[in-house]
């Protein structure tokens, strides 16, 4: 297949490395230096024995005749991506955290599919990525057809980079939202790896309260989702959350797309979510991050 990946961050590079072994991968980036290095050296992944060749493009210039697009930018950059001259007859797999993007996709004249990434990935340089935790990509049709999602998953699936098809995009993203709403802000605020959500009794107590508020808002079963949070915290125990990494590097976080979205969906007061949103914004402010950009 001819695959277009928009976004040269950790997830985009990881997908490019694994999929590029079998497919013709094109990565769209916004930085000329990254484009040059990717074209010259390919993608380097610590879990693969050799560089994977890809073709890089500088936004807004896009490759043509693409079979499937993987959109791997942060949610706050999605509107900019959707303003690009994207082919209307393409198939698009959206890899964003949160759920706010679903309202954007609903009215688009294209076949869209939602996905959650359960791999751990760390971008080391413009063309280097560390695969810090093996997982899978779970994907579900949104405005696209179930049959098309099955066909895409079969084509993209690899034993060491599995794709699992789910029935409902909303439920799938809601469950991932709960995990992100607990693990991301707490690890960022306390500067701890994921295991602290399970092992530190005080962080665990805060996590349970965030989980309860999220489940109440999203209509999910609390015991089931809390067990999932603890399982993920244990399985990815040595990983840094993306939110903590964003703060370390002075980047805008996705706190509004995750915890902020839950606040917007609730008709009740959610004091724990209100606190973590303000607290993470305070840390962004100290890093000089302009969240209004």
C-alpha cells in the first residue's frame, strides 16, 4: 500500500518505521531539516535492526495516490491539518488522544476511522524513535464502513505491530480517555513514571477520584475502568507519559483535549478535573508555553 502519515512526532515515526518495512510510506512534516534527514537516512527505531526508508514531504505539499492516511498530530493541530488539500476520496485513520475531534470528523466529506495507540514511543531526534512499550493499535469505523476498516487492518497488521478492529469508535475512545485523564496529568504534575499511579498510595487515591469523575461523565462502569487504569499503569510502568514529556520539552500539552473535554461534557462540578486542568496550565505557563497559539 501507499501510506501517507501526517505528523513526524513519536507516533508518526513509530508507524513509519514498522509499516515502511512492507509498504511505501510517505511522512508529511513541517520542518525542512526533518524532511531532509528522513529522506536521507530513513527512520531509525531501536527495536529494528536497520533504518527504514521513507519519503518525506514538507507541509502543505502532500503525496498523491495514497491508499490510506494516518493522521498522527496532536488534537490541537488537527484543524490545521484538515485545512490542507486532503483528497476527499481518501481513507483516514485518526490517532488522536481525546474525543473532541469526532465532532470535526462528523461533517467531513471523507471516510474516517478512529484509533487508539497503545504502544509506548519516544521521539529521540528528527528521524529516531524508541519503542518503549509494545502494544497494539485499536481502530474502529466512524464515518467509514466497517468492511473498509477490516480491509485496512488486514493490510496494515504485522505480528510486531498489530491492528485490532473494534466495533464502536465512541466507546473505544471513551475508555482510552479515562486512562489518559488519570495517568497523563498525574504523572506530569508529580514528574513520575506511569507506575506511580498504582504504586504511590497518594497518587493512586487521586487517580481513583479522577477516574470516578470521568466514568460518571462518560457513562462507563467505574470498577471496570479503574482496573484498566491500574493494569495500564503497571504494564507501562517504566514509561513517561506524553504529557510529562511535553512539559519537560516546553511544548503545549493535550490537557484541554483530555481533562478539559470531560469538564465540557459534564453538567456537574468535577473538582478534581478542574484542579488538574488549572495545575497543568500553570506548569505550561512556567515553561513559557502559549496555549492560545
